[in-house]
C-alpha cells in the first residue's frame, strides 16, 4: 500500500467540511475497471478543476490508469501506526554529530 497526496477540486473541500469529519482526511482510490488496483491517499490541495483529481504519474501506473481514465475515490479510515523504522539512505547520515537535532 502506498500513501501519497492528490489534488482535488474545491467542491470536495466544501463537501468534506459540511460533513464535519475529523482530519486528516484519508481516501481509498480504486480503478473501477481493475478491482485489484487500489491504494490510499490524502489531499495536498483543493485546486483542481471540477470533476478532476491529479495524481502523481507513478500512482497512476500503480492503479493502472491512463490520463483521463475514471477513478473511484471514497473516504477511508486507516489505523494509526504504532512503529516506524527509518533507514539512512547514505552513510553521510552516520557522520552527523547530533542525530536527534536532525
């Protein structure tokens, strides 16, 4: 499962605020023509044109979508994480004198 942000239209924001839902808002994204293609996302901004949602290219490939294909977006409630494991991407991290500050 991936978790990224998408851009949705302002009407989505108006609808969500009228429902008085607790944030952060989370969504389940599905390809209607391929039920196995699904992921979860949050919203970065509400500035898209009406009827349009912008997704990163790699997410469209994950969902097996082409530009202009329909997508099903529904609300989701994901459990809060209990453990996070971080791994340095480079040995340069080991050279930092105060890791807690970083």
